[in-house]
């Protein structure tokens, strides 16, 4: 069948995520120190991270609602430091926006922008993510027809919901789609289970560890992505 849709993971597929999150958390804690010093004195940056992990463990439903989790943790921190309920909620919303803007200050991997522009001129692109990056803030939203997140749908990859939402939105079958991502289980195995062809973005030259399936294509630099898509599309149309 002809290729009619490309779905892409975001974090660690198009940019490196961990340093961005660390910088965003530091910026948020600095904002808290300025606007509510008592909260910053109660919770160091490391303590705040640990508290967020504890809340995620206590409330599994928040684990993949990453924005809601962070804002709820901030609200609790402000209340614990003596801020009244409504003010705590307002401060939490402001502090989260500091984090959210900084979290989207990503640097695309080499070759990513060019590959996205080339592919978007040929196929519809839909972003699928367990994270909460903002494509508009990043500046690549115009390249995507849609953007589905685990928080939005209430189900993270490797569950099938994100993939199914993309297929339904585009009006295509799994056999007309290629998924592109870095995570072996959440991206490649999860998509393959649905009959979606896959391209593994293996920028760290890792060994393939999943016995269930193999990726249909593998790339080690994003400049290779358009050619990998073209090769796979040709196989799909045979």
C-alpha cells in the first residue's frame, strides 16, 4: 500500500531532552526563590524532584499527565510553605509556565530541521509523544498536521492509543503509515504491533534489544531520514 502518513516521536528523537528538563527545573526553582522564598527554603531543587517522584508513585494516574503532575506538585509545595489555597494555585500556574517555556527551548539534532521540512513537503506529519513539548514554542508546529500527547489521551506509548489517534485523524490504515522514533519499546515495538512500519532513530549507536520485532529501517543521523522513508515507501508500494 502507498505511504500516506508519517508519525514521529519528539523527545530524544528530534532533540536531546534531559539537559533541557534539567535547565527548565533550575529556572523554575530560581523563579520560586524569587517569588516565594519560603517554598524554596523548604524544597531544594533536588528535594523538589524527589517530591514529584513521590507524588507520581502515590497517584499513578498523574504519572503520564506530566504537565498536571508538575503543576500539582508546585501547588502542594506552595501550600506547605504557608501560602493560602487560591494564591498557591496561582503561583503554581505561574511557576509551571516558567518551566513549560524553558522546557521547549530545545536544540534540534543536526539534520532534523532539514529532514522535517523535506518530509513535510511530501507527507502529512503527526507528532506522538509521552512528553509535553510545545511545537509552537519550538517553532516547528507548521510542519505537523497534528500533535497527540499521552497527557491529552490519558494513555502513554507503548499503549496503542496515540498511534490509533493519528491513524484516525489522518484517515489512513496502519499499513499506510511509518512511525519514526528512538525508543525501542515505546516507539518501534509499539508501532509494529499495530502493523505500522518503523524507522528506528538510533543516534547513540545502541544495540537492538527487543526480541519481539526488528525495525524496518535504522538511521544513525537524522540527515538519513528522508532516504530511509523513501526506501521504505518503495517497499510498501511493491
